C-alpha cells in the first residue's frame, strides 16, 4: 500500500482514451501507478507518459506517483526486464488490463496478437502477482461490443451470449479474451470485468485523449463530403463520459460484492442521432448531408468517391447505431448511470474543435483519417 492506504496500481494501456483517464484518476486519489508503455515513433515510454501528464496539468507531486515500465503486451511477460517484473509482482495491489488494439479496421492477426495473446500474457503476470505478491483485484477492460453488435438483443452483465454475431475482428477478439478472463474466475483469480460503451470526453470539460468512432462519425458526416445519407436520426449510439468510466472502475475494484462481477459502463439514455444533427447545425463549419428516407435510399445517389466514405460509415459506424438492450443492474449498484443531454454533447464538440479534431474552418479532405476505435 502507498500513502493513506491507497492501493498500488499496475496499469496497461495508459496512453489510451480510457487508460489515460484511469491513470490520472488513481494518481489524483494518491495511488502509486506503475504503467506499462511501449516507445513509439522515436518517442520513449517515459516521454509519452510525461507528455500525457503535462496535458492533464497535474501537480508535479501527483505526477511523480507514476512510474513507467517499458514493455509490450504482445511479448511473453509483457517483455518486462526481470527487475521490472519483480517490481510489479512485489508492488501490485490492483492490476488493470486496459491495453488493446481498438481500431475497428484492424486485421484478425493484429487483434489476435494484442487482444487475445496480450490478455493471456496479462493473466500469466496477474497469477504471478497473486502467487508471489499481494494482488487484490485483476480488472479486465472488455467492451459492450464483446457481446457482438452484429445482432440486436438483450445482453446480460455477468455472462456473454452463447452465439454472438460480430461486426468486426475487434469484437471477435474482445469476446474471446473476455471468455478467457471469465475462466479465471473459477480458478479464483480476483477478477472484475468492465464493459464500457463508446467512451467520449469528460462530463465537465469534454476532454479526451483520443477521438474514437463517435467523433469520427461527426467528422465524416459533418465534412460536407457526403451529399446524401439515409435518414437514421431515430437511431442511437450509446456513449459514456470517460470520467464516469474511471470512477466506476475504481469503485468496482474497492467494493467486496463486485468481485467476480461484470459491469456495463454505459449511459442511461445514449445519444440520439437527431440530437447530434441538431447540434451540428450550431457549428459553422460542419455540414450534414441531405437526409433521405430509408425506403428511398440508394447508393446511386452518391458519387464513386462518396460511396467509399459511405462504406466506411457502414462498416465502422452502423453496428454501433443499433438497439442493443444492455443489463445495467450491477452498474447501477456502483454509481448512478450518466445521462447524456444536449449541453454535454455540445461540450464534446467544442472540445473536439478546440483540440483541432473538428474544423474551425473549412474541411481539408486529406485530413480525414480512417474510422476506427472501439465501441
Ligand atoms: N474507448 C472506448 O470507446 C472503449 C469502449 C469499450 C471498451 N473499450 C476497451 O477499453 C480499453 C481501453 O480503451 P481505450 O479507448 O483506452 O483504447 P485506445 O485509446 O485505443 O488505447 C489503446 C491502448 O492500448 C495500448 N496498446 C495497444 N497495443 C499495445 C501493446 N502491444 N503493448 C502495450 N500497449 C499496447 C495502446 O498503447 P499505444 O499508445 O502504444 O498504442 C494504448 O495505450 C480497451 O481494452 C478497449 O477494448 C474502449
């Protein structure tokens, strides 16, 4: 334990949208947090976390509670040096496995290596922490999409459907990984599972470390590059604020009854596309396509170039505009579910504009990246 009895955390995925917020949250609560980070594009692991914490504007004495360990979840033992492995085993009270490949267009092999094999490596290290150290909880970040968004239906918290229909490899490998983690429940690894929905910015500021499919949808639909789109305004996407996700994870890891449970970390009402489109009108440089009644929709309304964009939306976005009904009985015992309202939506868009993700001025088509990120 660190000062004031705060648990020591070992966290993977600390540079991610959720992981970075979990890191900040635990640092602010007084925990020491060991983070597993890989260097990328010539930037060292320490520099990456330094930049992230600087952006979060944490006081330096809070920042100092983060300790960076270099490694990759794809390597056996996360590729940790023997000294670092021993540090993790000796120090960890709570192990949070958040790292994953979340890009919805990632190949089967990429998803398999990070999400399935990476989780296997996490379980091996967690068991070593339990055997040789004093592990109290192993948290696994799954996804509401692990139940398969290819078919609508009712999804329970403490189980996965027997015959899921997956929209992509991300979902398939998150399902496989969650199944493996669930097996460990029977072997008495102290597991708690969290399944967030599409995670968006902070409730009060809109801040988020990276922009996922919710933002990508607005970026593509608001780009003015699609002349027409089917009128799906009555469809919903379940979004959830990142600060709620971090608080719910912490709470789920401290309550005795939560051991062995799974939590759908989702909003109560989700976001209706109608509300989003109404809001987009307020932003001067976002232009939504002309909406065509679904019965009259035809791809021939679009040029070849537009059809490619439309396909990207179909592949990456449509699975998340569905009518999944998610059990939230466990989650509601943790914290009240967040409610999405137009003020919050506006804050999210304002932050995305401020951060340069959505345009302050006219769109440059080349600025559109591939749609990705999890749900
Ligand atoms: N955000 C959502 O909407 C959402 C919704 C439901 C579930 N989830 C789940 O929640 C978890 C966190 O999501 P997120 O949004 O924070 O994801 P994210 O923004 O895509 O970040 C993924 C994280 O995983 C790390 N990672 C990937 N491969 C790695 C490797 N080989 N070695 C070490 N680290 C690796 C990334 O590190 P690099 O920076 O080095 O790439 C990054 O820190 C994931 O398990 C995801 O499936 C997310």
